[in-house]
C-alpha cells in the first residue's frame, strides 16, 4: 500500500512547484494521476517497461489492453512513431491538443508492454495545462490510461480517482472536474480507410470532413485483432455495482417502457433509479425513487460531461436497479451511446 497524497492545482494557472514535484515522482518511477480535458489519467513514464508495469498492476488492467502515450508537443510523435504521414500532420493541426488518439506504427524502443505487444502505438496530446506542463516537466512521454480500477467508469473528478486508486498511486493532482467527460476518440490510421476504434468528442462527422469515409461500425464479433484493441471489445467496461438497463428507441416509447419496467420493480418493493434527459425527468415523478437528469437531449456536450459522475453517484443512492434513456447517435451522441451500451452490455431494451 502506497502513501497517496492529493493536492489541489489551479487548472488555469497551475503552481509550477507542485507540477515539478509531480514530475519528480514520474522521473523516479512513480505514479501520478492528473486531469486531462477528457477524464483523469493515471500517468507513469511511458518509455520504461517497469514503470508501465506499475500502471497495469494499480488498475488491475489486463496486460493485453494497450496504453496511450501522452505528448506535450506534436514533435514528440517522432520519438515513438516510425512515420508521420501528411494525413497525420493534418489531423494534428486540426485536432491537437485535443481528444483524438492516433494509432501509428511504433518505434522498436517503445516497450512492448505499452502497446500490449501490438506493432502500433496510440498517441495523443491532451488539451489541459496541468497535463501538458506535467508531461513537459517529466521530460518523457506519459503512458496514461483512465485513472479508474479496470472495468469501472472513468474518473471525471479527483474524488473518483481517490475512490478507486487510494493506496495505489503516489500523487493525485486535483484540477477540478474534467471538461468533456468521455475518453478520446481512438483513430486507427493503419487501415485504409481509417477506423474509429473508440468514438469520442472528435466526431466521425468531423473526421470524415478531413479524411473522407471513416470506418466506424462497432461490432461485437469483429476480428480477434479488433476485439483486442477496441476498448470494450474484450473486457467489460463501465461496470456498476447495480443492474443497469439501457432503453433505446423513440423518446416517447422509451419513457413509457421505463415507466412500465419501474412499476414492475417497485411492485416487488425494489427502489428504482432513472437517468434521463432534462426534457423527460418530470415523466418519472411518482414511478421512480431517484431521478437524475444529465441535461438537455439537444446538448450532448452537457450529457457527456456528466455521464460518468452520474453513473458513479447512483451507486451511493441505494437503488436496486437503474434505467437509462438512450440518446440520438448523431455527433457526440455516438460516443455517449457507445459508453451506455458498454455499461449495459446484454441489458439493452428496444422500446417500440
Ligand atoms: P484508456 O486509456 O483506458 O482509455 O484505454 C486506451 C484504449 O486505447 C485501449 O483500450 C485501446 O483500445 C486503445 N489503444 C491504445 N493503444 C492502441 C493501439 N496501439 N492500437 C489500438 N488501440 C489502442
Ligand atoms: Mg479506460
């Protein structure tokens, strides 16, 4: 068990001495959790196999689930990828710093542990001053998966990291709530056309404006290779300690179905939670015990930002079962629905 410390850091103008202290921990082979614009990351020196090992151990992450390397500047790509095509340059210009991870051919000196034995490496430059200063001060690239126990919803508050990682990391930098709330889009540039392995805040539509057609179909029974590299393809993700049902369909049909299902549980004296849009929350008064709105269904940025926090909050509400409304898959809705389906797994109800 490690002695974990948590320090508050101003996200707009971080105290450089605190960041230098965090960087010294990284250089000494330790683990530092830090905010990014997507979710909190669990950072270690990504160019050393033994420090990377510590990440897998702390998270309980399967060794065959690759890590993303985080860079402080686009030039750092050349330290780990063998080639940077004009397309990569273009994507970097348009989307970095930001929530887009590029999967590129890996240089041989990058530990195989990081890429889980794959010949490729995922690279991203986060859009967060604390993260960028920490990477630059560490003088290396940070391997940094989401700072949750493997299989849990990603942390969007430092307190989520503390809940999952206390005693397992050296330091947690608390930079407040993360802005976007869902993990980066992972784009595999080894395929032609490129393939979205994980949808995120950089949308398929935005990528297609630059690249033309992009493969984005997320299938459960894809080739074994994709099952390994696609988040959620092989291991359960975003699991809660209460049964979680996702109800998809037209909004009115979804509301009716959740009301019906909630009624069945309540007739057995079970407490029911509902996670829904601002527009429909009034529809569940009297038929659910805990109702939480994620925001307007017309503002997916708000829905995404509060998604993991709300899921984690439901675990402390003493409900026996949780129903969530589905959303449109347009734009950022694609990423939100991907996470909700991963969380629900086989408990998806199609309302008609
Ligand atoms: P996390 O950092 O926990 O959000 O997870 C990172 C995800 O990025 C992994 O689960 C992988 O699916 C994906 N990823 C990272 N590196 C690669 C790679 N070299 N090839 C394909 N996917 C990758
Ligand atoms: Mg993760």
